[in-house]
């Protein structure tokens, strides 16, 4: 077997080329340069003719952006996201504050008990002295009483301050709990809320319909106008879905995907509401805030399906997602249902 020796400069050039290819891959798909995403990009770019690269090319054909769901289905692991890590750090900090609050209350109560016990002993000693001598020592009683009053007032001040801190901590905990269940960009409920709501409604036997919606040519918007404009488009689509599907759960699933959980509606009724949102978005003419230049038509495609009794949320989602891809293949800006 013939050995090929690469010069150091050749190896450097190959490494730089691969590094540039990975960076371009992440940028095209709007993936952050995390180790997990970088590793997946490395697997694709280091073997451009391999099966993984071909699968990615098939999914992204026509300018469709690679999503986290696609990466998972292709064998990637994107479970450790910085947002989750940040939320975890916030939660840990609040847990630590809560523990300190509990310990602070315990210390305060212990101190008050000790003061009360000391005051009781001193009063008992004074009473014994009065019995033994038959004389009352009002100065001693007054001194003890004033000392106890001072201690009680001090304890009340500490308790009031601790109560204020506890109220502030309770508010922070409620905010953290709410933030953990909402998408930070659109303010919509997140995937966790969607899955919990599906399980809750399904357990009640409520008829459910699920729609998976995806913004058409969203990568083109980001590439042409920048991510700030793309973020505004995401907010606008989310707002339109919320407006037209009022009373039903609209959540951001990830990337440019939204899900709508229709509870208590038949498939035809759900389609009417979803199509109203699609029409509202398609008829609106968006303009750039900075220059007032037209952004062009913005549309979304959707797959809509009814959940079968006892069917798992994952199975319903997969069916709706397949319908979504059928809508994409049928020209976009439409809804496929089954």
C-alpha cells in the first residue's frame, strides 16, 4: 500500500478548508457553533459524498433549512442547549436562595425561642426572689420587660425584612417557572407546554387536532434581510396564529415551526381557523421598518391531522409533519390534512 505524505502546509490548508466548510454549514442552517452542532457539521463536511451528507442535501433541497428535529432524526444529539443550561443555572440560583430563606427563618425562630426562654427564666427568678424576701423589685422587672420588648421589636423588624425577601423570591420563582415554559422570542408557549397540554387534554378524552406550521422560504428571508428581520417575521406569524386560533394552544416548536393544538374541534372546523391565519399572513404586505422597502410576500405551510383516541403525541406530530412536507412539495402556502 502506497503511503501519501502530506506536508504541514497541505494539512493546514485542508484543516482550514474543512473549518470554513463547517462554519458555512452552520451559518446556512442558522445553527449556533456549539460542540454538538459543530460535531454534526464536521460529520457532514468531512465526508461530503457520504450517506449523511446526501441525507442532509435531500432535506435541505430547495432552500429548506435544517432543523433540530432533522438533526435528531439523522442521529445527532441536540439535547444540551445553552438556553437549557442558562435556565438550569437560574433555577439552581433560586433553589439556593430558597434554601437560604428557609435557614434564615429557622435561625430567626430559634433566636426568638431563646429570648423567650431567657425572659421566662429571669421572670421566674424574680418571682422566687419576691417570695423569699417578700419585697417587690420593680426596677428589675421593668428592666427585664424593656429588654424583652426591644428583642421582640428587633425580631419583628427581622421578620418583616425576611417576609419581603420571601415575597420577592416567590415572584422570581413564578417568573422563572413561566420563562421556562415560554419561547423567549415570540412569548408563545414552548414545546414542553404543548406536550403537557396534549397529554392533559387527551387524558380527558377531548377531541384533538394538531397542526404543524412552517414558514415558507424562511432561510431566504434571513439570508436576504438578516436575522433581526427574520425574528420579526417569526413574531408576526406567531401573532397571526394566536389571533385566528384564539382559545386554542399556539406554541413555537422550534426554528420556524409552530404547532397549534385544537381542543374540542372537528378537523373541518380546525382547518377553517388555520386557513384564516394562513390567509391573513399571505395577504399582508410586510415592509422593512428601517427603509420601508417591501419585504415581499410571507407565507406558511401546514399539516393538520386529528388525533386518534389513545394516540401518543409523537405519533400525531409525525403524521402532521408528513402532511406539512406534502404541503411544501405541493407549492407551499397551503394546508394538507388527513
